[in-house]
C-alpha cells in the first residue's frame, strides 16, 4: 500500500514547468501562490463545499478532522477532475481546450471504532498556470518597436503547491468530538518571459538581428500548518430521534520558506 501511495504522489506532484505550460488557467494565478484549490470530498463538493457537520460511515471527510472519530471501516478514496471546452465562431473556426488533474488521495482508518480515528490525505493546494497573448495589458504581453524592429513579450507561468495531511479525530463523549491535523505544504512556482523579435524589413545590412530570448525564474516553497476541528451532536432537540449537529474547523496561518532559482 505504501508503494502505491508513493507512486500516486510522485505522479500528482508538480512536474517541470515545460510540461504544464498549456495555459488553461486564469491570469490571476500569476500572483501570490496561485489560485487556491478547495477540495474535501466529492460529497462535500456536491453540497457546495459543506460537510463540516455531516457524520457518515460511507465516505472520507477531510474538511473537519473531528469527524474522523466516527470511523468503523478502513477506507481509501481518490478523486480526479477533467474539463473540456469547445468554441466555434461565425466563420466556422473552432478550438478545444482540455485539462485534468488529480483532486485528492485519502486514506482513513479507526484505531478504536467510533472513538479514535486516523486520516491521511494528499491533494493540490494551489495552482498557477497561465499563458496569454494580447496587446493592451503588460500583465499579459507587451508589444513595441526597438530600432524599427517589432517585438512581443509574453508572460506565462506554471506550478503550484501540494498539501500532505495527517491527523487524528477523537470522540470526547456522545456529544463532542475534536480533531487536529499537521499539514505539510510544498511545491514549485515558475514564471517565464518570452521575447520574440520580427525579422527586420530594412535594406541596411549592418543592422544586427535581435535574438529571441526566454527568461525563467522559479521558487521552491515548503512550510507547515495545522487544522483544528470540532463537532457537537445533540439528540432529541426538536423531536424524538432527531439530531442536530454543528461542525467547524480552523486552519492556522502557514509560514512558507523557499529557495529561488
């Protein structure tokens, strides 16, 4: 099992930027650590990101570690996403853009049934992937002329952070459960600037032809954080055999350190 998990982590971890420069992301992922990715489970996504107070034996909750105390079975689950967009204009020109990525790999098991449970997960935390061409914003591209030779500079980037999480959920009594995790954030963010020069259309043979350039820089980041969760379950609140649940979790700030290259 550990070998399988390691293989999946290696496949899902950030690869070199040249393999991810298809540019299907948003230009806003250029800033900070990229666009943050929120994923707890497929069931949680189906509820709009909820599930902090949903007790269930049928799936692995990840948003609230206090719910891990309810476990009876050992469970392994994974999730992936695939998106495809097709467009066609009135001239009959068409195009397609497709992208896919691993959402999460989760492993949960009980140490003591319905009392103490363990949760382990690996999933993307943020994503930076953009590549745009335009002439109106320097955040996208810059066009101009130097010595009557037109050029264009294009900005692009790729990479992102991943999160490796492990923690415990403990049931204090029939009403209260608590949980905590230790989270490792790590990954690589890379940016590129490509400048392309057009061939000079001048009779002056002494004019030096500019050289196309690609300048790339990146940063490798890592850091630790933690998530604390709680769950309160009240029975017979509104009527007999009814249940009322309240759940919440708080993720502490993370201090990231890195190396730029």
